C-alpha cells in the first residue's frame, strides 16, 4: 500500500533547519528558522522558566490529564496577557493548544466545520505554513497584497482596496498582531484604526496570529493593534504562541481564543473547539502551560520574565543596527537601512532565491529562499563574515539578476 507514496518536498523553513544541522562547516550561520539566539548562538532556557520549572518540580503532585480545553489558570492568565481588560472574559471561548500552529489549526478547522464560513484572507507574503494549515483545515485561502513593490514598506492602500473589493461578509481576515512574519513590516496605530473600522463596517472577522508579543515594541505596546480592532469588532479570533517570548519552543505552548458577542455564544463555540480537540489529540500537555501560568501569576517571576523579554527585544534591535552599519561599511552600494524600521525577528532583505542558494552553498549561511532572515540569529562575532558574504554574493549574482 505505501509503495506508491511520493516523496514530499522538505518544509521551506524547518527543512532548511534540518539541512543546517547536517552541514559540517564550522563557520555556518543559521538565519532561517525563527528561533531566538543569544550572542554565542545558544537558545538558552529563560531564567524565569528555569525557576518556574524548579518550583513545579517541588510542588506538582499529579500527571493526570488536563481538561480538553487545558489548564484553567493558564487560560485565565493568557486572556489577561493578550486582552487586558478590553473584553469581558465570559465572551471568550479559549483553549490551550499545541503551540500557535495547533491553535490556528483547531480554530480554523472548527470554523470551517460550521456552515457558511469558508474563506480566509492572508497577506501576500505570509508565514508559509499559514497556507498549509488553513487549507488542511478546510478553509479556502485568498491573498491580499501586503508589501509595496520596493518590498520594504507596507502597501496599505493595496491591502485595503483588495479587501474592500473582494472580501465578503463573514470572511476571515488573517492579521499578524505584531512583528509580521516574514517581512517585519507592521501597520501603524492609525492604520490599525482604519482597518478596525473597515472590518466592523464590512462584517469581516479578524483572525489574529500573535506569535511575537514583546519582540516589537514591548509586551503591552504590541497588543495595541489587536486592542484597536477589538474595540470596534464584537467577534474575533486570536491564536497565540509562547514559543518565542517564553522560549518554550519544544514545549508547544499556545492558545486559541474566539471572541464572541455574549457568554452563551462563547459556551457553544467552546464546546465545538473541545470536540475538535478531543478528536485530534484529546487534551493538551501540561508542562509548558503550567510554566507560563506560574510566571504570569507570580509577581517576582513575572517581572523577571518581562525583563528577559525586554532583553531579547533589545538584542534583536542591536543586531539590526549592527547589520545595517556593517553592510554600509562593507557594501555601501546597497542600502539596508530599512531594516531599522522593521519589527521583530524577521526581515525581508530583498535577496532572491538564487542569492539565498549562493549564500548557503558558498558560505554556509542559511536564509529562506524568499530572502527572509532571522535577525535574532545574528551575532557580533559572525557579523563581519555575514556582511562580507552578502557583499560577495551581491557582486557575484547581480549581473545575472539584471539579465
Ligand atoms: C518561523 O517562521 O521560522 C517560525 O515560526 C518557526 C516555524 O515553525 O516556521
């Protein structure tokens, strides 16, 4: 039966991470997968997480199942972290999920399973996995333009015009709450306000992917767009990941929140989400969620964690500046100054697939074929090598590009 299976292509992000692991070169640099690294290239466990784990180790008395929707204290804290006091919690149907991906899949599939809701609009470009997740969930995926031709700035009018002309009542609109993946280009507060009013007027459903809270402008600041939208829109979806801001990548900690008009509706939505989870993985794992809940509830752990998130954001910003100034010195013909206004881990460099191949083959530098780089993978020690390699790559490949 299985001999007719064809070989699936490697994942454009995790496939590169696997190739990087196998690469024997000692000076290789990984700017592909979105994982935070410190200046010596380690993805260390946060101190607040270690402390929470040690407390849990001492106090945890059972490994029995969680409820289908997950750990109650975690869900309460997460609602508060994401939404503050903007929404009455009784209007929110919430599940703990296996990472942000699990939230996207379960919520999208639950929506697709209910009559009359089948289209989702994603930005072009978006995280490559959005297409796969939403299609697998049974939604029809449409795209709206996001980047201007320069590929370094937002095409807000293009985005709005397409949605105004083509989106229909009840369509889902996938939005990155902050730190747009893959471009690092975010909406301004004024643009969020315009979008919020437009979504409400056209009765479109905002569907937020919120994976980088704290990596843009700050934990609170990064909720501003989301909150603006929620002020005017009674219904919304928020899929959150705590892989990045808690460094809990392999613990798979996320949450899917559906904001509804009233408590009764939220009870029905929750029952559908739970039915989906039960038929999928039954109930979620405890450990990562227990860590997040403990950190968010405990004043000392929380302030330690907030300082760690600030430090991660500051490191990313300092790598952006160092990259731009080193490129300026190494290859002044090409201005990379636009990276300074982009937010979060990722940026679009403007490098193309051929140049990404060149960097990987010739220098052991891994970036995505779209030109996306993970700024958090840069370091002071490798910056000269990286910039020198990009300069050589541009020299070696530019004539061919011009043809
Ligand atoms: C990324 O975009 O690199 C991260 O979100 C990791 C992933 O799963 O793709």
